[in-house]
C-alpha cells in the first residue's frame, strides 16, 4: 500500500514538475502555432507553408510601402534599355547558414530547378515571363541552357524575359523565388530539408522539426541583413481548426501571435477592453464574389447578371460572416490594385434590379429556372451562399439551391467545370503579387476560376497593359479593362477579406508585408 | 484450443483483404486530388500530370490496385503523398506510439476507476452514491468526446491555465491530462455501467450466499467471488473500446493537438493521401482483429465454463 502511494506521489510530482519547467523556458522565445507545412522546400511551396519558409529563406527583394523594390539578397536590380534584360547584382554579405557564399550559380540552379519538369513545382508559373521558361517547363525544349537565366559572374545574375514584362519586377519579391543550396540538394534529394542538412539564406535556420508536432528555428549567424532581436522561434503544429487552436493558446498565454480568428469569437474580442487592443487587422488585396457560368444560356442576358448583382446586400453579408471585419466590395478587382476602382461598379436599387429582371422576361422572377449556388465548405462561404439564396429569393423572387462541397472536392469540381456546365459558384482570389497583371491577366484571361468570360475588347486591353513599359499608359489600359469587367458583370463582387492578427503587447515591430501579408519575425523584438 | 485460435487468425486475412479493397476504391473514388493544395492558384494541368505519372496515379485503377497490393504484401505501403520525404512505414512508426501511449493510459484509467466505481454503485446501500455514479456514467456515455475535450480545454487551459491548451510534450506532462481524461471518459462510463449491472446479477446467486454463510470476509467475497464472475461482461466492453482508443481518437487528437495516429488519418483523408489512408485503415483493422482475439482468449482464462466447453 505504501509503495503504491509513493508511486502515485512521484507520478504527480513528475507531471507538475514538467509543466513548471516548460513555463520557465519561454523567456526570449517567439512562440506561435502554424499549420503543418506541406513543403519545407521554398521552391515548391505555394500554400501557407510560405509563411514558415519566409523565416528561413529570402528572395532578392521585397516590395516596400511605396510600391518600389527594397533590396534584400540583391544589391541592385537593373532593367536594360531593351525592357527585357534584368541585371541582378547579389549582395555578397548574405551567406548560407554554414557560412559559405551564396553565388549567382546557386540562384541560376534554383530558378532552373523550379522550372525543371521533373521537380513539378507549383510555382514554376511565376517564372513563365522568362525567355523559354514555359517551353522548358512544359518539356518542349529539354536544354536548360536556353532558358533566359544565367550567372554571368560570381555575384551577377542575368535574367531575360521573353517579351517586355513590367510585372516581372513585382515577381522578383515573391517568397518562392529564393535560392536553395545546390550541393546539399543534389546530395540528399528530397531529404535536403531535414534540419541536419538544410542550409538557409534567411534570418533563421532550422534547428529541429518533428512532423505534425513542432518546428524550432534559431538565428542564422551568417545572415547578411540586420541581426534578428528574437533569437529563437518555437512553432507548434496544428491541424484542422487552426484559428481556434491559436486563439485558445493565445488567451492562455502559450503563444505570442495569432494569424486568424474563428468568426464566432470576433465580436467577443472586439468588445474585450484588453484583447481588442491586441487586434491587428490588415485589409487584403483580395476579393470574394459570386460568378456566373458565362457559357450557360441562363446568364446570356446581361440584365439578369446586373439584376442579381444589384440584389445583393453586401453589408448584411460582411456583418453576418465576419462581424463587419471584411469590407463590402462592389467591384471584383480591389481598389488597392492599380486599375481597380469602385466607381466602375454597376449602379441601381433593388427596384432597378426587379425592373431589369422584368425587362429580361421574368417579372417578379416568374418563370426563372431554379439554379444552384456551388461553394466550398470553408471560409464562411456556405453562410454567404445561404444569404445570397435568401436575398435573391426575397428581392427578385428567384429560387436557388446550394451545393456545399468539401474543400478538396470543390477544387476538383472547379477544375472539371472547364468542360462541364454549371450555374453559379462562390469564388475568391488573393493577390499573388502586387501587379494588375495578376488580376486581369492571371485571374480573368487565364480563367483560373472557370468563369468562361470572353470579351475581345477586354482581352486586347489586358494584353496591351501586360507589355506596356510606361506605368502611366499601362494603368490606362487596365482602367479601361476594369470598366468592361464591371459592365459585363461575369462576377458580382461581395467582399474584400481582412486578415485578423492578434499580437501580444510585449511583441514589438511585427509588421504586415506585401499583398501576401507575410510576417518577418526578424523585424520584431520582445519587450 | 490452439486450432481454434489458428482458425481465428486465418479468418483475419480475408477481413484485411476486404478492408484493403474497400478503402482503396473508396479513397480513389472520392473527388479531389492529392496534389491540389490549398493555394490560391489551381495546379497547372501539366504539373498534375507529371506528379500523377511519378506516383503511377495515371495507371488504370485495377493496375494500381494490384501494384499496391503486391507492395503491401511485402510490407511496402509506399511514400506519403502529403509529405513526400516520408514513407507510410515512417508515419506509422512516428505517430502510432503516441496514440498507443495516450490510449493505453486512458484505458488504464478507465479500468482502474471503472471497476471500483461500478462495484461501489452496485453494493452501496446509499441511494446518493449509486445516483452520483450513475449520473457520471450517463454523462460519460452521452457526451461526445469532442464536446468533452473542448470544454476541458476551455475550462482548465484557457480559464484556469492549469494545462496547456494545445500540443503534446509526452505522456508524463500536463499536456496529456485533458486528452487522457477525455479519452477515458466514455470507456470509464461503460465499464461502470456494465460492471454495476453484472455485480448486481452475481450478488444474489447461490454461491455468494454460500460464501457468506461460510463466514468469508466481505472483501474476499467481493473481489474473488463476485468480482471475478462479474468481470466477463466488462472485459467485452473494455475490448470493444480498446481497439478504437489505442489507435487514436480523431476528435481528441485533432482538438488537443496530439500528433497521433488518429489526427494523421484525418489529415490524410483531407489531403487525399491514398497510401496513408490505406495503410492506417489496415493497421486499424489489424488492431480490431487482434484485440477481439485477445478478448476471446481472456474469456477462456477467466471463465472455467468456457474452458470446459472447449475441452468437451
């Protein structure tokens, strides 16, 4: 009996003891919860892994608040008189985390690796402006030396685009376009990202990684930029409901930083006198909308699309979905993107919407066939679908059903809409890089969301804008394109999402960066 | 006896094959692709085609089935699609032990508390004791684990700050308190109810009266005579719970951030990680088969009647 008591007591002591020691360790460490990165290889990741990788790897430059490039790993980036030849001089102060120099050959190797069809990188598309890059990536040419990326000196890299491509400047700041250490990648293959092998060029290096459990980083002693004030980052890995896990841990003082909030907690946080001060919202250059299948005869009459667009109460949607933290959007391209302007929005009241529908042959919605609103199951989209269904029914007298699909199944559904007909879908776009080409070109012309909008005048304007070197003239093309996009209304804008961060008061200087809303822990310090 | 268990073991093979076939075709029939990430852009068709080719997903489904089955028979379940630097075997080796420890601790807790509480509820003359234990056991059975886990985390993690809200720092740390208790609650309640009922049944049997009349000590009667006989139904309940608790609870592990087998299974399904889905399902099936066998074996050891039946 005594022995069992002793055992019980020691077990309790062990339990309590381990908790206390864990608390003591937290001084001087930045703690956060992230999702499990799908790739630790910066040249492969295009999902939220980039936020983890951005602490370890750094691109040539970043876009500053004024829209100009701020140099990081590059000392200078110059565009030649031909408008196609970019000469990039590297800053030799930046070294791999083992102290070896990062040379132009490393950069050439890495960017060609992204394009290598065998690597099958999702981010190859961001290098497609480069001469022969697409052909090499698609396998139509196999000789990598024909690709317009060349190390012309130890620290000079020359990149030639296929044609004049002003948007390439913004892409130079993309977090995926970093170097990887050639020798290590060639020696260890996919396993080069293991902590014992990985070399980084950014402010931190990888110390340990346990899959689906934790990632630990420490300051890279050979980093060429300003030495980080925070020397250690401890990331706990969450799966599933990341926002809820983050907020719980944040409120229990286990982490210093929250990157999103569960929608049901937003109102409580906003009312709380302490927590509301730690709230750090960031309006994103992103949009969500409802789109019509433009090849479906149901939507052939522009007046019907206008009627549906005018019948949406956007304020009601942002209030219901995000407690008013997202911003109601009347146009698809956000105003922060050059070309975007809310002045181009279609104008009219609910009455006007009813009249438009009546003019199109459906007075009070009579005879309008029932249609389907397709949506993914996440991001509050099912609620948006329900509100649209209700608004269209009440305001226009037309009936719809909702088809909610699990996230991955929804993506497969969207891809299969390339050839198959549908009615409407709720969709969104987050800026990849700070340039109108990313919206008018990638989103609309490349038809990534299977909207099937085709308009010769719009396409011609975007093509001109994509290759116009003069920024002022370029803007004019996109401004004109935006007017057509709104007047044709292939999509009806709903809202511009806002990222909601929370940062503990003892963390100073953690800033939002760029259209991807990156964070750079090296800029922050702990009080 | 030996032939009976050999037969049972052999019967497990078709069960595993059927599980394998079902999960293989259901996984592949589910819409979605392992390569489509949650990034902004859809995957370029050329990239998708190359990845499909690299992992033989462009072969006809029956060819994939035969290839995969041949690999599985050699013990090779292939690479994980979600983390291509790891094989399914690596993943099992990394995540299953966490779930086993957590589930083992939970089952131990359920049995160590369940049997005395069950006995107490049956034997107590005081209606309040029986009532209180019945309330606990009813709550334990009717509250889903995800509710229990969330409530415990919000109360003891966020509210009181006694335990971490998230993550895993080993079994002997505060991080295991909430998940172990949440996991233990349902089997605990079941053991209490089951053991209480069977104790009540045994209580009035003739041999107990004889034992009392012989003047044996009450504790000896309760433990050796009543308890041992009442244990058999409880073993069935424990066995049923053991297989699913040991392999890892989807809900508890996801909510409490335990890097275990159950959570990985959920992630694999969401990511359409076919090899991991198939591998984990087979391990789960194997556990169910083996633990059912162990339960049968325990009847044999606990109940002399079963032994005599087999001897005949």
